[in-house]
């Protein structure tokens, strides 16, 4: 077979694969959908990953979003009204497939209640934030469109402390598979930077298959105005925001090359470094993106040993990355993601430029984010987009990009190499 022939065949294999490998879980199959807005919400849930939904990339120093209208308002009202019933202490047993029109079903309520308890979220407070207030005949959720081509939307609670985003079927399977270990990890590591998934709701009856929403804490709620945001994966290959994206100003989400060229640093109590030679900074980052001596390489055989061996290997890795409390917490989280065979996660950095006359003595700390202060800036840092398993599709993507195209610093890497490159890159910034 010619080179062009097998290359074309491989491309067709990649495009036909679904991401059902590592995180597979029993799930409904998608039914044919109409062109109505209600069906549009379900379609979003089946084809759009959380990575395309901006994750926690919206600053909420001031309230943002618009009031939903038309059929989107119908979705918002059904969700808002149904969440109150779903969060009751003893909801009536209901088969999700038999749920009536507009009924909201809480998924894995016991495990998510445990997560909320770990995070110090009181049941009464959670209900007050998400349930429709008495006397209201329409939802006061705010609706926020994302800047991508997907046309996706998510809702913010009235107090803007929680985000409700449509889940793809793949993300739903992955989170459900991961949930018990995720809850255990948050129990053991209260300083974790992982996204705070606090509930999953299924909205039934508005379309032929349920619309699933994941509820997360909004890491930028109640902070100073965020003027700049960076999404860092530790890769420099095609990791620069487009001209169109940069033109969005404070709403733009910048990437690794932008971070390096802008001369940013995560170093505590230090002004941002200015890159005297941007090209040399970028070249240096690319050349050192996967240090051969990193202790993370020792984790490659972690599943072949017992718990004691795992603990020794984890300790070895952490010793190399304890320059700050932040790096210690991040290394624990990355170990967790590696063990779950997850990739494509990012470090989200929201930057506020200090203003004269503003009191910064009581910066708000919050579970799921770290506050890093420099002489000129305040940075809010957290992990996002953690629900991508390294399955058959990602394996083929890695092979295609690295072997056929000669990609050296491609973003898609096996879990061990991805974790290693990610930690090494962030460690150099701190």
C-alpha cells in the first residue's frame, strides 16, 4: 500500500473512533434529534467536550451572562425548578428512563453529597444557590455563550458561585467512572487544584434523550477583575492564541507560547520577568519539555507494584517538585490524573493587575484555586479539563502526529509523558 494510501486509511480510523475506551460506562445511546432548540441542547451534550465549553474561564468579578430567552429559557426554567426537587433529602425513587417531562434527576447523589461535605458546602446553602426561589415564574440563571465555533452555552447560578454546563456522553462516562477515586482524593488532599465537581443533573422530557449538566464551583467568583487568562498544557506546538482570539481582549484565553512571549512567571512575590529574547525562551521551553531524569518516569510501572511501592514512587516525584506549596499540591493532582490515565488537562491562570489604592491584604482563598501574588499582579490558578481519557482514539492521534507528521512537542501524549511534560513546564514557571 502506498504511503498516501495507508495515511488516508489511518486518518479514517482516527475519525471513526469514539472516546469510549478508558472511561467506558453503560449509557443511553443518542436518538435522532430535530432541529429545535431543545434538541440542540441534547446534541451539544453528545458532541461537545468540557474543553470546548471554556471550563472555568469566565471572570465573574461583576455579574456576567444574559437572561435566557425563547426555548433556552424553557430549558433554564425546567432545570432550575427541577434541581430543588432533586436535592431534597429523600427524593422519591424514580427510574431515569421513566422520568416525566421536565424532571431533573440527580446522578450519584450520595457520592456528590460526600464531595460537597468535604468541600464544606452545606446542603442548605447549596439548595439556596441552585433551587428556584419561591414566587418566581421564570429562571434567573444567567446564560453565557462560549467564544468557540460550537455555539455552546452554560448557566451560572444567580449568585454566580456555581456553573451548570452541558456534558458530553464521553465526559459523563469518564466522570462517573472516576467519581469514587475523585471523592477519595479530595478527602485526602484538601488543597487540591482539581475542578470542584459538586453534582451532575439529568434533565428529562424536553428531548428524546436526557440533557446532562455538570455543576461546578466557579473558581473566579468573587475575585478581582481578571484582565488576562492563560490555558497552559506544557506544550509549545500550535499553542499560541489566534489573532481573532487575542482581539477579544480581557475575554481571550491565551496559551503556552503567549505565556512565554509575554514573559510571565508563577514565582511568588516576584515581578513578572521580561523575556529579553522571546525566541530563545520558546526554544528553551521546547527543548526541555520532557526531562529524561524526571521522577515521573518512575511511575510508568506503578500499577505492577503494591501500595508501598506506589507510595515510594509518589514520594520520589513530589520531592523533585516541592519548590512551593503550590507545586506540591499540583504534583499530587497530576499523579492522580496519571493513575486514572487522563490527559489534555490544563493549568488555568487568571491574572489581575494590581491597582493603586486597592486593598489586597485579604485576598479570598477558595478550595480548588491557589492565589499567587507578585509585585504587580495577583494570579488565580486552578486545573481544568481533566476528563479526557487516553484511549484508542488518543493513542492513534499520538502515533499519527508524532510519527507521520514528525510532531515533536505535540499536545497529545501518553499519560506518563503528558504528566511529566506538564509538571516540568509548570515547575520552570514557579
